């Protein structure tokens, strides 16, 4: 058995006996070197071996500490869920939202309806009614969640031009 392995065995025995508690700082490399009459590199190799076995952990500029034991969480018991179909529907919530009366004191973003009484939205209303009369319902469909690419490019150019 090499000197560092013998020193590592001594330190391991002390840790297992509780002479060094979990989280406690171990003797410095120089102290162990003088105490056991071995070189500093032998002590460092012994600490490396204990570190490989996850008994100690080095901390920068502080030395070596006894590692706290890792507790493995117990897995929960596996149960068999009820094997029946479950109806999932949010249709009632959607209908309730549509049926609810608009409130002036609250911005209801979920309704998705612009305030068409404002003069700035009259051109939009005119365009929508024109499209509806001509049977072109594509303007009423939702597009990609990121929006139309050409519109995003135009907005980005406007923002760059304004200094944003």
C-alpha cells in the first residue's frame, strides 16, 4: 500500500468514526504532512483519493471539508389512475366570455374586440364589412402567432429609423 493510500485510509476511518463531522474542515495539507511525516504531494494525493470517493470536497482558499452525505429522495409509490375518459372542454368559458357585457372600467383583452366607436377604427370597420360582402373571409382568420412577417419587418424598420 502506498503512503498516500495509507493516509487516505486513516482519514477515511476518522471520518467514518465521526472524528470529523460532516461539513467540518479537515487539517491543512501542511499540518498532515508534519503530523504523518510525509510530503505535501502525498497528502494532496490522499485528499484527491478521498475526493474521488466523495468523502471530502475542496473549497478554494479554505482547504478540504468533510462532504455532507447526499440523501436520495424516495420515489413516490406508483398508483394506477382511473382508466376512464375525461371530458375536457373550455367551451363554456369561451361562451361566458363572449356573452359577458363590455365594461368601461376594465380593458378586457380576452374579448378580442376593438372599440369600433373610435374614429381611428372606422377604416378597419369599413374594410372588414367590404370583405364580408364580397365573401373574402380570409381577413377574419388568425394568422401565425408571431404575426405576418412583412408587417414585422416594416415595424422593425420604423423602430430602427426612430432610433430604438
